[in-house]
C-alpha cells in the first residue's frame, strides 16, 4: 500500500502509470536498488519477480568462472526443490522444498512448479552503485532538467540514467553503448558527433540533449510515455510491433503477454525498473539516510578557434592532462596522444576550484588561446585493410601498437572478431613511415612506406600501379574509378597521377539534385565503410580508460538480444521483419530489385507472386509476398537491415538531427514539395517521424513532424538535400 501511494503521487504529477499487476515488479527493483549491494544477489523467478528464493553472497575478488559456478550451484538447489513439487511431492518435504512451496500460492498446480524450474534467474544487487550514482548525478541534474523541459519531456525522466549507467559518464556496455545515456554509435550519430576524434556520447551535456530528443521522438511515434521509455531499450520498431500484435498500448498487457522476438527480460522490465529508480531518486534519504547530490563544478567554456594540439594547450593553461581530459570526456584518446588535433569550434570546458577563479580565468582564456599555434586542417587518417588470416594482435604488432588502441579507435565490440576486407584506422601521426599496407586515401611511395596523398579523397598513382591493383586495394570496381575520373582507357596511368576516389553513391539510391535548386544529398567516399558496432540496450556501468572499453560483468538489466540491438536501428520505427505468412511491409528506399537480390531470385518471380505489372511502383506500407526457397527469412532480414543501416550511417555522417517542427497540411500541398523543397529532409527520415502516415491519402489538417537537420562541421551553412523516395507516395 505504501508503494502504491508513492507511485500514485508520481503518476498524478507525470504520465507514468503503475498498473496494480506491475506493483510487485517495481517492488523487486526497489529492493535491488536499495537493499542489496554488488557483493550480493537474488535468485528469483524471471516472470514473477515477487518470488525471490534467496539472497546469496558473492565474495569480492572471485573470478567470473567461480561466480558462475556458485550461482549455478544455488540455482540447482532450488530447481531440485521445484521439480520435486512438480512431481506432486506433498509429504516429508526438505527445508528447501518447504521454503519454495511457501513462496507460491497454496493451490499452485504441479505444471506451474515445472515451468518455474526453467525460470530461475540471478540478479546482482545495485544499492552501492545507485547510491554512488545519486551523489554523482549532482554534476548534471540542473542541465538534465533544462534539456528535458526544452524538448517537452517529463521531468521524471531525469532518473533514467540510474537504470542506464548509474550516472557514470564513462560507462560502456559489452555491445558498444557508451556514456551516461548509453547510446550506441549509430543512434548517437543521429544527434551527436561520434567518431575517432570526438565522441559526444561521453559528454554528459551533449548526450543529455540527444537523449531528450530521442525520448521525445519515441513518444511522438508510440503515443505514451511508458511505451516511449520501453522503446529506449527495445527500439521503436519492436514496441510498435508489440502494439500491433496485441492491439493494445497498455503497458501491463505488453509486459505480461507479449512474447515477440527479442522482447526478453530487459525489455519487459525496463519500464518498471525506471519507476523504481524514480521512486528511489525522489526519496533517496528514506532509503540511504542523509545523502545529497554533489554540487555542479564551476567551469569556463571557450570555442577552439582552429585545429589545435592538446599538449601546448595543457601547458599554457597550467593544467594536467587528467584534469583537462576529465572536463572534456568527448575528446578521444587520439587527441590526447597527439595523433589528432582538437577540432576547430570544439567547446572546451575548463573546471575551476571556485566561481571567482572561473571569473578570472574567463578573462584570460582568449589571450591564452590566441598564443597557441593552430592548424588549418586536421591530421589525416591512415588505415589498414584486413587480409584473410590476419589477427588484431598481429596487426597491432606490425605497427608497434597495442591491441587496446585498435579496439578503442575503431569501436570494435570484440578484439577477437575482425573480417577480411575490414578497414582499421591506425593511430599514427602523419609523416611516420610504416610498412607497406593497403591504405585508402593515401598514396604509396616506391619504397613501400605510406605517405599522405595530395588531398582528401584522392589517390596518388605509384610506380607499378595498375587500375586493377588500385581498385583491389581500395575495394572498388575498375569501372567506378574509370567513371569517377573520366578515364578513356584503364591502361593509361602514370606515376604521380591523382585519382579521385570520392563520389556520390550511385545505386540504388543515388543522390540527385532537388528540382529547382542546386542542393544535393551528401556525397560519400567509395571507401565509406566505417567499422560497425553491435549496439546494446539498457544498463551498463564501467570505468573504462579511453583505450580500454571494458565492461562490468553483472548489470541490473542484461542486454536483450533484440533485433534492434543487432542492427543498430533503435531510433528507426520501420518494420523490417518477415511475418509468419512470408510477407513484408514495403519501406522507403526499397525496390523490387532489392528484394530479388536479397532473395537470390529473378525480379519477375516476385512480380508474378504479387500480381504486379512491369514498372508498377511499390506502395509504401503495403504488404508484399516473398519466396524464401533460396534464402531464409533471417538472412533476408539481415541484408535488409544492413542496407538501411548503411543508408542511414552515410547520411548521419554529414548531418545531425537538431530539433523537430510540426506542420499542418494545407490545401494543395504535397509530400514531395514539403520534403524536397520546404523542409529539405530525405523521405525515409521524414517517414521515421511519421511512421503511421498513409501517404496515399494525405488530407488538409493532417499534422506532420519534420526533423530539423544541421550539417556537421565542415560546412554548417549548406542546407541538406534530399533523396526522392523510391516508393509511390
């Protein structure tokens, strides 16, 4: 009753309902967050969280294997007791059997005990982490409140980082999520700069604004805050699929009844864990005794006027690297090692012991920055292309590097998984001679060392080069190089010749100028195949160094194996799955040729199956029947998601989402004009913000949401172009 009263008060203030049937789940997470520390854990039923069989001690310093053995041994005890009750045993019960039976209702049937024997789960306590996170949160609470208010997000979502990272800005998950709000790389790039020079996911201030925009986006496409919060973990597409399957938006029904693919323990418990975190955060003194968040540190901010080295900046400011690095966590290790400059325009933060000291420093910073040498360009990148049979440790040894450097620089989820043809960035400054390797964007000297080319996107032909060897080295076709450079003959090359290796993507979604303007979508290098990361959903805490993205072993909510967590399309609400009847929903930027290619079938086969005339366009949102005789649905889904992931990654390397605007359709307006001319947004991105819109029946008065795009650093004044949709709209 006390819990219901507390949560009822929260629900009256903000739209976070707690259905009565979910109250035990919230109570379980309050216990995890406040009464059990990380040296203890609970053995419980993973569906009925009020059934807790026991608490076990996890000795400090034991190995992962030893801990796993301990947990398995305790689970086996309770499983044995459950199976005995499942066989109908009623007399001469052992102590464990009596204990287990007492946790269930007196009329519990044997089959219930049998099912429960397979639902035993271990949950590590989090009370010490929660307490530390609450204290640490004071550094950013004011900023979080302002950002949530700015983007019309309920103030209670300030508690979400408790569930995500325990307010640890250095937190990293084993699937590649990072920072206070645990963004994966692909989702983070929608709103922030995420690369090997700057990773704003690690900046609590930038990441907070991005999280507020993502949460608002989730709310606008799901229609409720419980669903929007669940989508932060499970992905917008997964939540919309759950709603369609059960035909309800009731969070309790979805948590209890939905059995969709990937909707596992983490997704089912994400909303109730948030409610528990909100209750504890707002009543921390009740659970932890006298406790207060830290006060924000006074800081001075200044924009870096041009590309600048970190070392002389530290020296002129009289600060150690650690102090400057702590205040500017978005700067990657490449900057601190000197492999890269601090980027032009970067908002540098300098912490001060007192506000008065900040006032004095603020007056001095302009002259300090003016006295530091700057550079007009960033240091160029060097790459290694992985060949068959190579290992990460072997590549690191070849260049005199540490494996951890390559892992961190390339955002690798594992040091044991690289593939032939993959590009790895090398943390080497320009001018340093290294062995002859396959490098993109750089020419090869006759001696075999690597030196930067004359300009970005160009390759300098070396002695002995042929178009065939260059194309193979860059991983492109000879025809592409011929077309890009208007070469009449593939055999007419000469040493020193510069070949262009950057161009718009040509097929199947070629960048074309917007009619009536000179604007076009961003161009992309042929070698634009950035190393992908598997994403993570939900909670992770780690105190990792820049070169060692380590993760903690046990998390409050283990990452769910969702399709979104594998595809990196969390913020994309589009349904890329294959239904049980072998049909799919047509999405933007898709053609019949794509489906045929992914299935290994002639296009005519799909045309005949769906009674489509030659050149008849596909209609967005309609369902299409597919033939899986040559490819499995899983393989098809994988290729489909990879296609959309690549499309979105290319776009978000050049643009970010800064905000949204609403537009009410007026008489005579068309989507083509609105997307291409007025708001200049690619149709696929517009559709992500309006996923339930029937584009065939657009009526006056319809409310549309348009993302506001900003071009990234290189040319902030140039407005974004747009792709023409490939489906009938």
